[in-house]
C-alpha cells in the first residue's frame, strides 16, 4: 500500500517539473515561427539630412516587433562629421508594436567643411532579450543615411584707415579687405557707400567691389581679397569731420532668396578746406602789418631836434659874439 502511494506521488510531481522546465527555457523555434522584427527610417530609404547652420539635425526611425512576445532592444550609432549623438536608452517593444525614435545630431562645426559635403551615418539595433529571456544569439540590424553640410554665405569687409586728414579737391586711395566668411565659393554684389555727415564725398569706382569671386578659407585658400577704391572730396567741401560707410552683399544669398544683411564697415576722418580765402585776408593783413612796422620804424628812429628858424638865430648870435671879441 505504501509503495502504491509513493508511485502515485511521483507520477503527480512529474508534470510539475515539466512545467517549470518549459517556463525556464522557451521553445525559440515555436517563438520565431511566423514572426520577425525590422527597422527603418520614417522617410523611407536613402535618407539624406541637412544640418542647420548651428550644426544640428535629427532623423526619425522605427522598430517594428512582429513577434507574439516583447523584445528588448539596444541602440548604437555611427555618427558623421564627428557629431554628438543623444544616447537612446535600451527599451522594450511590445508584441506587434511599431515604435518610433528620434536620433539627434549636434555640435558639427559646419564652417570647417565645404558646402554640400556628405558623410554617412548608421543606426544599429540589437535584440537583447525575447519575453525577458536573453537572446540565444545576437541579431543586430542596421540602417544608414547621410548628413549634408549646409551652404553658408557671407562676407566681412574692413576699410583701411586713411591715417590722417584729406584736403578738399583731392583724391584718397582706400584699401578694402573683403573676407569670405562662408564655406564655399561666392561672388560680391551691390557694393555701395554713404556718408551721412558729408554727402559731397564720392567714390566713382565703387564698382571695383562688385563681382569679386572669393573662395572660403578652406583647403589652403586665404578666403580674402584686397581691393582699392578712390575717395574724392570736391574743392567746395567744407572743413569737417566725415563718416564713410561701405557695404556689399553676397550674390549667392540674393539668388537663394536669403534675407541676409550686407557686410559693412565704417570709418571717420577729417576733410580740410584749403585756406584760399584766408590767404587773401592774410595778404591784406600783411600790408597792414607792414605799414604798422614802417610806422614803428619811423618812431623808433626818431631823434629830437630844433626848428629850422631857431637854428638860424643861433648862428647869427654866435657871429655877433665873435665880432665883439
């Protein structure tokens, strides 16, 4: 009787051990049958993302879990242009779910790269667990895209200081340094000048600053040119402290409809009127001074003397005195 009871107990425990064994290790063949998982970009294949002027960009992608159990996934990224990528934590994707994610790129110095240059980046997703159980083998999947450097345009200009005043009725050559501060070849256009304090000033050859082709300071290029223009102050210009502002724009920016401010620089200098009218006054003053000097000379050479009649009387008196002796 006792042996029969023992045998019955053993037979009852066998199914329990079988259940524990199944729960400890799932049947992966059955789990994988009729299911899969995949990744992709929201915008389709062959994705190209342009960085903004600050060197930032983002791309959206998804992970689709077709299995009947949740999967745990981890992310790794191969960035382009040395960009900083915001880390995405490992996560669990429910059975049948299609979850979206955003990868952020930042801190690319776009001025260090030529405009429209491209580099590839990649996103790799790896399944680490199925239904909470470690994956028997690694199953990574990778998608790739491209980051593109934006086109940055613009110029800076610097007017060489005159180094002193200029006279009315004369010309003054000014050297203008024009620097490309973008990341590609560009042309200057719409060069102009103004002087609010001295509107009579003129630069007849201001067009010398138009249509200058200047490459960016990349790959050994200097990124700048120096051009000379001629400043004219007419003879009628009064003595005055003047301002001069010179401006020019980027042809590429205008063609692309960019609302960019023109490059400009400003200097202040003095225009002096020749003393022609003062010279005449000086001549008149010289004559006056000359007359005054003559008068001074007469006064300074003056010696006191007797009147002529008193001299004759003195001579007669002397003659009479001599005869009496």
